[in-house]
């Protein structure tokens, strides 16, 4: 008997069990008797902090996959975010994950363990401080206590690079390595002077802080070009308007975000995941507005990471 993954409203995406056995033996179990229950196909989605975008996006995606792909059992994994997610997917401890583009190596290896499903949205680097505090520019961080993000996060990588190009590395800044929730608590309690966090708009943890505490977003636009010169063209400038957090509008550094996948996942499964990712954008956007910014046209721009063949096949055959 064949197992089919079908997406309502579109043509069926077939994935015979025999094919899955050949392509993905560790995740698909086939019973000796066709009446005996089969092991589910497990999809672990590496996300980030429970109050950040990756987690909200990932939970909604898991719900969709569980509902619409028979035999699939998807769940989210809370992580430190991008850098850890790449490691988890690459080592086979997760099947899908989210990462910033600047976490990836400049060129993908000849035989990658991680491939792309889609470019999903842009991460904006937030530098958050108290509204009445002394930090008004990046250089005002000199000598102050600043959280640069959790170990293993994309925030840590982007913030560290930013401090380097601004000559604020080394002992110029007293760095703390806190996740989003701990950073929010530390700023509120006066244990740090500012924190960095990279995420799609709006970041729930930052929004909740701004709703209870007077905060300031620091403008970082002038640093996008120095970052590009030293680290590559992934960095761009994006706006954080007043409407997002109720703070004065600023421009900041941003870089693309990708949904990545284990390279050895079977093509029919990745094709079905890609189809649902694109065709259920309205549902994903209800979980977080950043998900609504995807489109098939922008999703295929995943440099330096190649698309998984299953994802590439769906984009070729779809009609955006």
C-alpha cells in the first residue's frame, strides 16, 4: 500500500512508502503486514525563544503539517535560535529549522547536510534600552553592560560583528550572553543597560516590555554598510516604525531568514512541506505577521544555501 501526502485544493503529492524506505529509512517504519500501524514520520522544527518569532512561526507550521500531511508528527523544539538550529539540523537532531543568513558559511560545502526550503522574512536587529537612559547611539555602549544574545543565537553573531566594526569589541563593552526573556528581565531590573535581539517584526518579548516600560530603540542604520564591507552583502537597512512598539521610529540592520531542512529528507516530503508553507501563508501570518511577508518569488533567493531538490521542484511547477 502507498502512503500519499496530499494538500487540499491542489494536486496530490505522492510519496509511496517503498520510496520513503529507500530515501529516509530512519524516520519511516513499514510494517510487515499492511494492517499493522506504521511509525509516524517525525519532523522536529528547531525554533528559538518562546516569545520570539521563530517559535510562533514554527508552532503554526507544525500545526499545519500535522493536520494536512497524513502520517507526519511535527513538533517544535525550543533553542537558542539560529546557530544552534543549523547545528541541530545538520547533525540530524532536527528536520527543519530557522536561521539568519549571516550564520551560514559564505559558501555551502560540496556535500551539504543542510539545504533551504525558503527565504521567509528579514530579521531586524533591535538595540533596546530604557527611554531615560544614557544610550542613544551604538557608541554609547562603551563601558556599559549589554546583552549580545544567547550563546548559539543569530543575535550573538550579528551583535558581535556590529561591535567589532564599531571598535567596541574586547573589553570595550561588558557583554552578557542572555536570551530574549532574560534580557528583557535584566533591562527591566536595571542589571544591564541595553540588549540586542534579532527578529522579525514584531518581537513579542520586546512588545511586552515596551507595553510596561518606557524603552528606546537605537538607530543602527549607519552600520549596515561597514557590516557589508567586512562580512558580505546579506546586511540591509530596514525600518522599525512607531506603530510596531510605540517608540520613535528608527532604521536598523537586517538580514534574511531561511527555513532550512536536512539534506537527506525525501524530495516528496520536502515538496509537500514547501507547498504548505507557501499556500498557508494567511494561516501562518495569523500566528505572526512576519510569516505573511513570504512569497514564492522571494522565497527562492537563499544564497549562499541551495534549495532542497524537493523545494526547488515545487517552485518550478507552481504558478506564483
